[in-house]
């Protein structure tokens, strides 16, 4: 039996949590898209939006674990990387691009 059959209440809570996270990332994406960005920071801005959209999509795909176990498990593994390693890489990238923008003036 799959998780939704064996523990339906746990799976339902998982689906609700994943939907809530995906919605929150959608809100963040809309907010960040609306920000005016200096020309020098456009590449970082695009990277941030790609990161947020990718994370949102992984939350949505993780819910498919009972219908598509491979996609669900890969999504969970990718989420682990996106939430643990990628934010630090984005901070470093932002610092580097901000410093380059400041030094170019």
C-alpha cells in the first residue's frame, strides 16, 4: 500500500503543507518580480526567481509520490539541496554582484 492508503491522515497533512509552501513561494515570486532592479543586478534577480520557481515546483511535484514515486522521491531530494545549499550560494552570488556593482561606479 502507498502512504496515502496506509496513513491517509499523514499524507493529507503532507499535501496541505506542500500546497502551503508552494503558495508561499508563489507570493514571494510575485513580490520579487515587482521589484525594480538595477541593471547590474538583473542576472542575480533572474537567478533568484529561478530558484524560487524551482523550489515551488519541487513542492508541487513532491505530492505526486504516491502516483509517481520516482518523481516524488527525486523532488524530495532536490528540495533538500535547494533548502540547504542553494540559499548560501545565492547569498554569496548576491554579495559578489553587489560588490561588483558598487565598485563599477
